[in-house]
C-alpha cells in the first residue's frame, strides 16, 4: 500500500454527495463529500477495514473488494484501472524495460516513423520525446536542445509560451496531469517521476492545483489543437500506440483531415522541415537552467 492510494480514495469520496449515491444527509460536514463510513456502507465493507485501506494499512485486497469500491465511488474505467494499479502494482521486472531518457532508435522503427504521413513522436513514461519524424520536429518545434523534448516541463514551466501554442491549454494541462497520475500508479516510487512531479509542484502553481485534484485518464486518442507560430491553427487528431517490446514508451501520431486547411498547413511545414529551425535553445533557459533532459 502507498500514500497515493489514500490520496486517490479521499479525492474520489470528496467529489460525491450523499444525495448522489442515495444516502440521507446526517448532520453538518466538516469537509465536502462522503464520510469514510458511508463509503464502507456502499461498498459492503466494515468501516474499520475501509479506514485501514485508506490509511495504507489494509491487508491483501481482493479484486471483488476493488470492484465494490469502484461502484461505491462511481469510478470510471480508467479510475478503476488506476485503483487496481495502486493496490496491486506490477512487479518491477514487468513494469520497467528501459530507463527514462534518450535511447537509440532501431533502423526499422526509424523507417516506420519516417514513412508516416502524420507527425509522429515516441515518448517515455515521463513524457520525454526520444524519437520523432521530421514533420513532428516541425510541428512541435523539437531541436537538438534536449529541453525541447521534455514535454511536461516545457508545458508547465514555460506557461506563457505554451498557452499561446496550445489554445485548449486548460484541457491539455488536466490531460497531461491525468496521464502522469496513471504513470505514477503503474510505477510507485519511480525516481524519474518523483523528480519530475516534485519540480513541477514547486515551480508551477497550476500543476500543483491539478495534481492535488487527482485526475486520472488514460487517453488513447482525441483532438489536439495547436497554434503554430509559422502556419497558424492546426486542428489535429491523435492516436496512441503501444510499442510491444517497450511497455514504458508510446507512439503518438497526429494527423489532419485530408483536404482540410490543416492538411495544407502540414504539407507546408513538411516542405520546410529539412532546414527550418523555429525555436532556439535560448528560448528555454528558464525551463531548466542546468540543461537537464
């Protein structure tokens, strides 16, 4: 058991009211949401058992209990998967295959990236880009400076610029934090995630607020709107794919509707990508003064 489990359970009971789950109101409440005994009642557990579970002192938890808690707390599919990961984390030998950070790109994977029509990036579980195609470099302004590959720090620690680049900044910020929550659930105590989340919590007030709200979402596809400084608005769709030989990485492919203005703008970026350098390394000096990737 770990502190993440208790924080998650408390955040989920705090967002529910007795009326929403069919329970009567019983006097004034010091804090918002359900009481521990109410969650236990809804899940068919003893109050003592639930309290020990929330405090990280519970015994082995069966899948039946987790399912009951999911129903009681109105968890969606991603949240229930996150709860299971927190209670029953995978062994480290299964969970990790590569360290965080840059790594060599095998020739076949490089050919696949280069042959894709859309902008494609491969990130590790800390959201650091370790492989991409030429169009992705043009779209996301990735240069030889490793700080341009650090998506989470670049997003939250260069907020004025990232708000301009991401018109749906608030939604994208919550989505990024929700994904980091999923990664933490899968990798409790991981030093790379601990360092990243600690730094973002100290240096970004908005990240700190979002992290405390404990969003959880494992998004595999969806829209992505960008405001590119050279070609303007890009209305993209992204799809995430898992690398079968690397459970710590994911490929994201960003595409546009054929014949759309965005498709034309991507074609223009592709024609410039061989020698365009839209972002200078000095632009990111405030993100990471030491140049740490």
